[in-house]
């Protein structure tokens, strides 16, 4: 009923004195109830588009196999220095589930380590058709056979990761075969290096917590229950663009893995909220990837376009249960988290990458 209709009888049959309202006469009246409007979900950056998950079984022929580098089978004594396995896979069986930036991610990690003085024969780089399931396992064994107690070990993987169960993640090789997080942990358990960096630039990368032990830092492009993203503007995952290309190669935070991660996290949070990587730090101190005796460069000067400094806190934490984001409280080894002011949505195109379901 409109207000006009409701008031059309004003002045007719009204008492000269208005009756007291019910609450004035001691009559209890129910309080009005209000329902809070649901909070709108965060607006994704313009251009976000999920990649269709790779199936449990790929359709189509796998990419042509290519022989891995000779150094995979060359006899080399275990020793000091920095030893690295670097894997990037864009080309998967068929044509519908290929990736765009995994190989570029791997090439950036290789370039970063080369710039730090890591010799070529200490860097095992595997791409696309070279990376069968068997070769992926052999690469982890290669690392264990070469990195001595005084060495630094690096294992980097960019490609599809399948969520194989509530608490299981699996790297997907170019032939469609898989290596689970538990398998990888078992293979890397033979690495004697007291300091190691394991980085998974893929969906669910933060779920590979099985690899954690004293001396190990695990970095994931996304938590155990989240997809990872790349940016079509720079053709890399957010993790590698900021932590490797900008922080390490361009020198914006070149000192340690922890410094590079802090730079990446606050830069991504500043420019691309909800795309931040995760890191679990059991190193017990700064993790420098440079071979012993290599000088640490000074950070490059910040430009006016750099994000403002964030607030960095270091707390003792344990890895979260699978499927949960890392917590800032708890017990166990130290982990570093960084916060920074959030800005508006990004301007470059982004899309979900490296996610498969199984």
C-alpha cells in the first residue's frame, strides 16, 4: 500500500488524544531484527580465467621424448657448492592442457643461479619432453648424489601439479606420469646438504610439506588448497616474476631466499592481492644460494614504482594440516610472513595455471 493510500483517512474518526504507545504502558515489544548484508567476495584482477584442469588421463600422444642432459648420468663426486635441479614443463600429452609459462619460470631460475656464480655442470635443467616420470625421479636422485654436507641444494619444479587426495599432491611429468609429495620427500631425504630450497611454482605448491626437515625452505606459488596464477603481461608465474626475476636477477632483494620471498610477497600483495605465494622456513637462518666465497651484491635502488615497505614478522610455526593456509602462530621451525598495504585490482591479465584434478 502506498503512503497516500495509507493516509487517505487522516482526520476521520480519530480520538482527540492519541493513545500512549504500548511500551509506555509497560507492554514489552520485540526489538526489530536486522540481517547484515553478505560480504562480497574479493574482485579478481581483470582478465582472470581458469585453465581447464588436466584430466586424470590425458588424451593424445605425449610430446616427443628428448634425451636429458649428459650430466644426469655423468659420474661426479659429491661435494660442496650449489647444486640445482630445475624443471619446467609446458608441453603435455595432447594439446588442450599445455601451459604457457612453466619453461620461462625454469629459465629464469637457471639464469638467477648462473648470475650467482653456480657453474653450469651444477645446474641440471630439464624441459618438456625430457621430463618423463623416470627422469623426474632420477633428477632428485642426481641431487642427492652430488650435494655434500657443506653444499646448498635447490629443487625447482614448474608444471602441472595434481591434487591426488586430501593430503596428497603430485607433480605431473611430461609423459603424464606423477611423482607424489611423499615420493619427492623420500628421494630428497638422501640429500646431505645442510641447506636446501625446494620451490614448487604450481597449484597446491604449499602442500609439499613432506619435504620439510631442518635446513629446508619450501616455497609454493599457492597454498595446499589453492590454484596458482600467472600473468599474461609478463608471461611467468607471479612467484617467479617477483621472487626470481625481480628480486634475484634484477637485484631488488638479491641476498637470501628469505629476503627474495619477503620482497615478492609484499610486492604481489601490493599490486595483485590474493595471488601471494607461501613459504615454510626450517632453515634456521639466512639461506644464501651462492656458492661459498661468492660476494653478495647490494640491493638495486628502489624506483618510485616499487611497493612501499611491508611489515615483516618472524614467528615459530609448524606446517599446517593439508588444505589449510600457513598459520602465524604455533610451534616448530621459524617461518617468515610479510604484510603490506593492499591496492586496487591489477591492470594486467591473469589466469589460473598448473592445476590438475585427479
